[in-house]
């Protein structure tokens, strides 16, 4: 049995923190919607724009040195690759809000977050050869069951085909973003997570600007200070920090494991709703939370047990060994003395 590597443990902890931070975005959004007339698309725009400002500030003052800086420079992905990741990020965000608008929060969330792990598991299996095994499949099924109980257990939601289509499109964007991060990480071309995050939110800012302008870009509120502080929080913690940690962890952990660990987001959101916003704790919330956390814990233990040596879930690759010349046998097949020096003139004459 292999021992978990420190790098694997760090990557898993980054993903857990990122998922918990994502869960706080919903509570902050609820408070923003109560305090202003800001719409979901405008909020997404300010989230990306504010996150971009934070990340550019961090990149401006950071001074990477030594081998780490050289490695990041060597592994820097191309601009086209970074834009592609940013487009997937934007699709994930915008299509999710479209699903929520068309079919409601409960159904939009359960379809998006439920379809994501399935698409990621299939994509990782066929494109990268990553296998979950029976235990991993059971954990994914348990996580999806917990998600359904957690989100839908408190009451219904009307299922509308257009909203489901938006949710599936959002899940596809999330799956593509996760698989791309994992694929680049396996090839050692993931680059700097802060740079990747900055490009992603920059693309999101540009793409969301016209939609946010049509919806109403500026918040009208009597509590401007509170709204500004909430916007700063959303831009900093669940955006700049969380996505930097997400891209760091996703490059080193199996893609399907990433998708299940990130289901900590609805658990975090449910906990905040009960503890901070005063929502009622129901049996469905408890059961769904237990199922989700059990599945996440099982996959974390399985991932840590991989040992971090080489690509997770794939076959072990051994370096090819050059054939060695048998002792006392020359290249021509004729016997020779072991200590006999090779005469360059003989080699030249043989070549002629």
C-alpha cells in the first residue's frame, strides 16, 4: 500500500477549501440581492471584474524567484489555451444562471452539479485513461444521491426542458474546464494557477459585460457601503482565491475526484443558510450532507492512497532500458577480451 504524498495532500486540501469558498458565494449573493436591485448577470460581471483586479494586483507585487519561477515560465500555456479555459469558465457561469432563471434554483443546481461528475468521469476515462474503480464509482453515485436529497429534498422545483438544457450546457463547460486543467497538469504544462485564473476571469469579464449592461450594470441601493463590501468579498474569496486553489488542485488530482470534492460547495452553502441566514434545518439537509461528505471523504482517502507517483488512475509507465552488450561479446558478435580497447581505425575500416 502506497503512502500519500505531501503534494497530493496539499492538492486535495486546496480543492476542499475552494469548494467551501464557492459555497459562501451563494450566501453573499442572497445578501446582495436583498440589499440592491443587482441581477445575477451583473453580479457575475462584477465578480469577474473584481476578481481580475485582485489577481492583477497580486501578480504585480509577487516576485517569484529561483527554480519555481523557472518551472512556471517553462510550463506556461499558450494564450489560445488560456482563452479556451476562460471561455469554458464563462460558459459554466452564464449557462448556470440561465438554468436557474428558466427552471429554478433547485433543479438548475442539481442538474448542473449532478451532470458534471458524470461528464468528467466519462471524459477522463476515454481521453486520459483515468479509472475510478468500483469504490470510486460507488462514491460518485453516493455523492449524486446526496446532492439530489440535499437540493430537492426541501420541496419541489418545476422541471422545464429549456432550463435543463442550460444546466447541461453549464455542466459541459465545467467538465471541459476541469478536464483541461487535469490534462495540462499531467503534461506539466499547467503553468501558474494565478495567471490561469486571471485569464479566465478576464475572458468572463469581457463576455459578460454586454449581458450585464442589458440587465442593469449599476446597483441602486440605500446601503451602498454594505453592497460594496459584499462585492469585494465575492471578488476576493470565492473568485480570486477559490479559483486559484481550484486550478492548482485540479492539475494534480484525478478529474472525477475533483468534481466530487467540489460538491462540498452545496454542503457549505446549506450550512451557511442554516447558521447565518436562519433557514430551517431539515432531515433532507442532514441526510444529503452526510451522504455527500461520506462520498467526498471516501474519494479523498482513495486519492491520497495513490501516492502521487505519476498519472493517477493510469498504468505505471517504466522508462525503456537500452539493450546492454553481453559481457565479452563484440558488436559484430565475435568474442573479445573484456578489457580490450576499441581501435577507432578498425571501426573506420569496417565502415568503409
